């Protein structure tokens, strides 16, 4: 049994999964309250059960949310002496999208801050990214996604507002959807994935 932890965007969720089966899950829209809700949520979910592995969303997404999730996952893994690994929020949204939508390709678009969007496109078969994660202004993102029929994620409305003509959906990452990921896609190092460089930089000299 594995424990999946999701804090990359406005949702806070955790799930217990065996194979492709959801044993139990909790999912709440918390905005910026991940630090306050995550550990109580996990405690309520577990109810004495002990997972043999932990998966955590490494981002991109909320800078604080991602770090809260990874810190909790690492601490629990250390305490329980179980392995911990990560997955990409972009890959998770794409896999979830293909499970409920038709189409050969999906653009995952997340609000990235400072007016930019995190963008990555995925193909259905064989499932995988069509290119690297990028941080772009909406007009650049719209041009990049011009041949993609569907965009999912918190940044999809901004993509449409920039002139992109495809279908959009507001799909937030959900911990239980890690069951849709191949092992290679959920075996990343448990370290943050930043869609762009941090705002604060060390001063020269």
C-alpha cells in the first residue's frame, strides 16, 4: 500500500492506493492552507494503517505548497523507514485528463505567477510529454499549443484569453490519480520542480 500526497496547487489531498485501487482518500480545496491541513488530513486518512511507500507531487505549482508536501513526505518516510519518490504535477494532470477526455494530445497549463504560465504538452499513445516544461507569457503559450485540441489546468482560461481556440478544463492535481501513472513517471527524486527561476537571487559580491 502506498500513500500519495498532493499539495502542488489549491487542493490538498492524500490517498492510500494498492495497485490500481483507491483504498481511501481525502481531498479538500484549501487555497494556501496546506501547512495547516496536510498532517491532520494524513492522520485522519491512515487511522493506524502503515503504507510501504510514499509518493509526493514535486511540482511545478505553488512554491510553498510543493515544499510543504515534500517536507512531509520525507519526514514520514524517514520515520517509517519506507521509500519516497516523486511525480510531476503536469504528468499527473495529463494522465488524469486522458482517462476522461478523448483526443490525441493535451496541453497542461498551470498559473505560474508574474503573468506567466507553466506549459507542457502530452500525447496519448504512447503516453508521454511532447516537449519540456516551459514558463511562458500567455501569448507565447497560445502559439505553442496551437495544434493541441484540449488544455487542462489552472492556467487554461488565460490560454483561451490569449486567443487559443481549443477546449479548456479546470483540472487540479488529485493524489488518488497517481494510480494512473506508469512506474517511471512516479519514480522521480523527491525534490521540487520549479517552472522558472526563483525571484530572489543572491547579490553579486
